[in-house]
């Protein structure tokens, strides 16, 4: 039986996702506002089904950019990921334990 290392693969996916988007423009080690928006649009497509108010991406950028340099570095990105994981943990707390399927 093939052994799955779910957490190891998830950590790799988080790091690789950040690196794939941060290298598109400007500083190759941070996400610009445009790179952050592209990451969210492409990697969390369910967000597009929600009614997102004008200026929401700018507000998120301001919240994530804790050092106020106009970019989201890896530590700021990981804080966002931790908050998103906490939200999903609470949302699915009483659901059956199963790996979500991606279509």
C-alpha cells in the first residue's frame, strides 16, 4: 500500500504556491497586490462565488502587510494561511473526516 504524507505534501504545496506567484513581478520574494489577487483568484476559486465588495482585495492586502512595505512576504502569507485553516477547521468541525476532493 502506498504511503501518503498528506501534511508533507500540503506544506510543499503552500510553499510552491507562494513561490509560483511571487516571481511574476517586482520583488521575487514577496507578493504584490496584483500577484496576491491572482493567487487568490486562481487558487481559491470558490471566493469568486461570494459577493466580494469593492476594495476587499485592498483591505486584505492592508491586513496581511503587517510591516507596511506594500508587499506580502512569506511570513505574512503564512499568517493568512493559518487564519484560513482556522476558519475551515471551525466551519467543518462536525463534518466527517475526509480529504476534500478537487475536481
